[in-house]
């Protein structure tokens, strides 16, 4: 079954808890703290592969969960790290968040992306020993792994996309020139899923061609097969627009498809495009010439109309040479842009940064580092509370709260889940 869009929940592994433990050995008078740290949770990793061409594996697997880290143990033993969950997806898969942000774009074979990061393990009490604190009874909880819903979308990456009205001869064209075996019949909407095929052009060159299911008027708004398959045209370098020579009004047929390509959320009509009158077998030369003349009037000036028969291969080689030339030009333009594009240097968020906000009478402290400390602390214990206050003092947060005019008894909230009093 062909599936090109699905919702999936990603859950990285939680970090293992650190533990409180002390050495207990015969003939050892003073057993020091030896509680080990927890292990790191596993990541969720996506890997692009050309061995898949559909997201059907996610039809019933709606949640991808990596293994959690194991807790530490006595004798200062570190907990085992959770295994990463490595998931293969087809080349061309785009991962998007609920609000439309692109989280990952896997467009190359073998490309790897860590989509959800596992939580760090908590420190055991052996980590907290010092010259002034020789028997700490404090340990940390493991961090939670990242968890979120995302949309997986498959957008086929092909050199050439075949577009046209239903029954325009796209599948016949692909089947006769490549190793693809699309369904072919003499009724509309025979092709219900995109098909890919490798079409040899010269001894050295070939084209990856995608047969896009037939479009109708209103497809960009979801009519017929709708824009469910227009997304597969987004990444193609060149479009080959087939118009059925047996159509009464070939100019209107051509304009209908161009209108839908233009109305899509991305203007696809600006892509390099070749136009061919298909299925010319059985038609008199005069009729073919008349249809080509009508079609030529609807095209931009200087754009050539090709006349082809996929069954007898009439005109197909000329069309393929023209498509190869356009694809090679598109590849060179992309390489030129990449060669002269400066890398984007982002400013990494300061882990130690924090800020104070007022929400009614509550002072809200936000910052990645302090919120992570709170998540790992046993806030229900006196030792955990004391540790958070020590960290807030060392980071300058307590001084910041005083500058904001906090008074005794007023509430402090760190992040969204922990509240204490000043």
C-alpha cells in the first residue's frame, strides 16, 4: 500500500536515575558514598534509504520509542545507556512539527538525523562528594527524553515529473521506456499512486522519471486526487506535460493543468517544462499537425511542441534528449548556487542564560540549565530543595530576584512544574 503522509509520535528514552548508596564492606570502618550515575536515554534516529518508496511501515506503528537509560547502582557503577532507535524512511521524507516547522528533510540516500534526543542520566551521590560534604545523601533523577507529535510527508525526488489530465498516456510513456510497471487501462484515474522509473537516454545518462496521477480542474483545492500528489512535483527538476492528441480541445486541456500547477501552494508552473502531444498513433498527419498548431497557440512563445507515441516510440527520443538537457542545466544551477552560498552561522543559545518574568504575584524563572536542574532534582526532599537554591545562588538568579523586588513569602516558579517560596 502506498502511503505518503502520516502522523507519528516520537519519544526518546528517559535518562536513568542516579542512586544514593554507601559502601558496606567488612573490615572497612568508613564506607564512603558510591551511588552510580544513571545511563543516557536512547535517541530516535531517522535514516534515509532508497530501498523504500512509501511510508506504509508507519500505517500501524504510530509511536516510535527509544529505550530508556538504566539507573546507576552501588560500587559507583554507571547505568547502561538506552539503545538508539534507528528507523529507515524513504529518500524524500520531510518531518514537520504540528505548527508547520520543518524538523528534518532527508533528501539523500544514507542521510541520518537525530530527531528526538534522549535524556541525560541523573548523578548518583558519589558525584556530589567534596572536602566539606563527604557523605552526601542526594542523587538526581534522569532527564525526560524529548517527546512530540510530527507529520511525515514523502515528496518523491525525481529528475522528471510527468503531468497531465487523467488518461493522457503518462503511465504508458513510463512503462514503455523504463523498468517501471504502472497499471495501464483505457479509463481515467488508472494511476492511483506515483510511480518511479529509470529511463535510459544515452549510454552514460539516464533520468529518474515520476508518473504523477492524473490531475483535474480544482486539483490544487483537493478535487479528484487533489493536491495529495502535487507535493511529489515539488522536487522534480523538469516537468513533461503530456496532452492527449485525441482530446477535442488540446489548448484547454493544457491550460487546465497549468492553472492547477500555478494555484498550488508553491507555484509549480515556473518549473522548466516540456509539452508533448501524446497518443498520435492512428491519427492522420494532418490531424496531428492541426492539434499541434492549436496547442502551440496556448504555449509561451518559442516553446516547442513535441509529438510522440509511447507505443511506437515515435518522437520519444527527441523528447528525452530535450528533458536531459534541461535536467543537466538545472543540476548545474543548483551546484553553482551551493558553491557560492555562504554557510549560515547561527548563534547558539547560551545554556546558562535565564530570565525572570512576572505573572501576577509569582516570579517565573525560565532558562534551559536551571529548568533541567529542576527536572532532575528530587524536589520533594529537603536535600533536593537545598540543591536547587544553591544552584540558583551560584547562577545569580537569587540576586536577580532581589533586584526585581521579591519579598519573603512570595512564590517563585521555575519553568512550568516547580514552585517554591522565597
